[in-house]
C-alpha cells in the first residue's frame, strides 16, 4: 500500500457501532481510498467480512494483535 490510510479508532465499542462508524467514515472517501480500523470487539472480525461482502469494498487485511483487531478496507467505486 502506497497511500496513507484514514485511521478510525473504534476500540471499546461493541456491535454494531464499529461497522456503523466505519461506514460513516468511508462514505466521503474517494473510490480506491483506504480506511484502517482498530477495534477491540472480537465480533468485528466477522462483521467487517460481511460488511465488505455487502458493500463491495475490499477487505485488504485483517489481523489481531494483543486484543486489538485491525482491518484495512479499500473503498469500491
């Protein structure tokens, strides 16, 4: 990834808030832009897979480190 992602911190929030906040954050971004999300709710792993399948955005990366779940999503056209 060459572009600098927009970073969204939703640590401490429970479903459905992380996905709702991510959707709000990604809407104004141009197609192809990258949103990096940091969450602590384990449910976000499945939530963001479903979100990307539903919206057509690309889930570029999903990882967990020390209880923090990080997602990199590229906005679709």
